[in-house]
């Protein structure tokens, strides 16, 4: 019986304290005169008037007909191949998904690095794409190479092709013509494009 009284007393005390607040309330909204940490500043805090600008960058996703179709993503300017490919890996937006667009790239694909060197895009992944069905793997490689081509165009780089590595090992990539190569070009996949 004593335990019940103690428990009941604690419960009543908790209910009484739950109505209390340490922050006084106001009857109407109050304007904040100074927002801390420069949250409303037009420049990045701690820099000399540096601003972040965004641009729309094309990425390639799979449309309803199974072809590669260009879609836009917002990325910081100037675009970096790695950040654009990360947006590509995220997949179609909800609106694009409702319209029937998909991605051949696995949702759990991890991009370790991606950069341009001498007109070639080097893409390092955490896992291989070879576990995908052959047709899906071809579309996935096409998504990567055509997206890299458009990033190169934005940066003024004439893309010669891409190489994909997994743990430092260059991967053999399938081509739409049935062959495989360690170096694939945008021209190899132009037939898959809807444009």
C-alpha cells in the first residue's frame, strides 16, 4: 500500500510540474532583433564575403521507355563531378518516380571519389555494378558516363570517357553492343539516350 501512495504522489508531482515552464510565454509573436551566428547573412560566416551559388545540372535517369533521359538537379556552382554523381545516385525525385522514371544505379551504391584528369572521369565506387542484371548494369554505366559528359561540358572539359574502379581495381564495364571495356565513352551509350 505504501508503494502505491509513493507512486501516486510521484505521478501527481510529475503532472503538476509538467504544466510549469522555465521560459515565459508572450501573448503575441516577438521580432528577433539580432539573429545569432549570422544565419541571415548573404555570405558564409567566417569567410571574406564568400557566397554559395547554385546551378541546375543535368543528370541522366531511366525513363518509362527504358532509355536514358536528362533531368535537372540543383548543385553548388561550379559543379564538381563527385557532388553531381551523388545527386544522381539519390535517384529520381518523387514527381519523377510518379511519372515512371527510375534509376539503374542501386540505392545503396557508395561513391568514394570522382574527378576529371586529362579529359577522363575517374569514378571510384565501394562495390561493383556486376551484381546487377546485364541490362540494368548497361543502363547504370550509361547514367554515369552521360552525366559525367554533361558535367564536363559545364566545366569546359571535353570528356574522352570514364574509368570505374572498385578498391583500386579497374572494372570491366558492359557496352550496349555486347562487348566489355575498362574505358567507356559517351559515344558508346549515345544510342541509349532519349535526346
